[in-house]
């Protein structure tokens, strides 16, 4: 179906074709009439010559000259009319070609739109495939993280996260009401230097970092949904342990701290200052 502009153009061309067709019919009719008149005159003049053979010679010459000029003029006129009809026929063909070009243009436009739709559909399919691949990777990493927590950090009801937090508190000096952050960093370093088996591995932090990096690379959908899933996966004990590490381990990888802060992985969680008064535990 042609658009409005093409329809208007088509209407103009069709009117032009109608005018040309009428003109062709008129001039063709005029050409045939000229031929018929010329034929009739030719018959008349031939009859005059035939039946007037005994008349004066000069008279016959005059009749011949008149008949020759008139008949030849009529035949020439009819020939000229036919040439003009042929010219009009070419003009008519050009108009038909313009109509064909309009339809070809519209067909090309429709083909272009169809190709654009196919490209959009292919992009959507590609985006869907990328999203599926991302989600498969994301949930697999999340599952591996949870398995790692179950196998190495929470064994036989022995919660290493909780133990680490409690162990850290044991290093807080007695009767310190206004302990500074520098003091708490020192407490952390003293706890880490202890060779006790209660020292916690940071493997789980690097796993979370990997999950965050995977989410960052996703450009197909809104990532807040996946960050929210990650935040909800972390238990309160994990958040406490992460909070201590990020805030008081001066040797922690700065990229990890930056990523956790940027995406609010702890979801606003913080340890109350009352925790840092030795002997007061809040679990």
C-alpha cells in the first residue's frame, strides 16, 4: 500500500495518462480521417482523369497538379499525426514507468522496513541469549559461593564468620570507651598475626568480587536486580565479618573495598560502636 505522498503522485500520473490517451485517440482519429479523405480525393481525381481523357491536355495537367498537391498534403498530414501519436505513446510509456517506479520505491521501502524489523528481532534474540548466558553464569557463581560457604566456613555448626568476629573482639583492649579507628585497625592486625586456627580465609570475598565484576559487565538489563539478589544472599554473620575486613584491614585489596562501597553490597549494614566495648557481644 502506497503512502499518502506516493498516492498523490500516483493520482497525478494517472490523470496524465488519461489525458494522453484521449489525445492519442483524437490525433489517431484525425490521421485516419486524413487518410480516408485523401483516398476519396484520390479516387475522385482518378475518375476525373479516366473519364476526362479526351478533354484538353492543359486542363488535365491542372487537375493533376491540384490532386497531387492536395492528396500528398493529406497523406503527409496523416503521417505527421501518426508520428505525434507515436511520441504521445512514448510519453504514455514513461508515465507507466513512473507508476512502476513508485511501486518499486514503495516495495523497496517495505523491504527496508522488513530488514530493519529483522535486525531488531535479531538484536532482541541476541540480547536475550546474552542475558541468558549472563544469568547462567551469575547464578552458577552464586551457587558456587554458597557451596563454598557451606563447605569451608560453616562446618558442623561451627560458623567461622561468627568465630572470627568474636575472636576479633577478644583483642579489643579492656575498658576502652572511646576507641579510635586507628586502634581498631591495630586490633585487626594483631588478630591476623595470631597463628590461631580461627583466622578466616578471604576466599569468599574474592568470590563476591568476581560476582560483582560479572554483574558490571552485563549491559542488557538493569543490574540492581542482581545486586539485590547478591545482598540478600549474604547472612548477617558474613556482613559483620565483611564490615570488619573492609573497615579495619589496612592490607585489603582496594578494588574490593571500592566495589563493595560502590554497589552498597552490605546494604547499609554497620557494626554499632557498642560492639567495640570489650565484653559486650551482639549476635
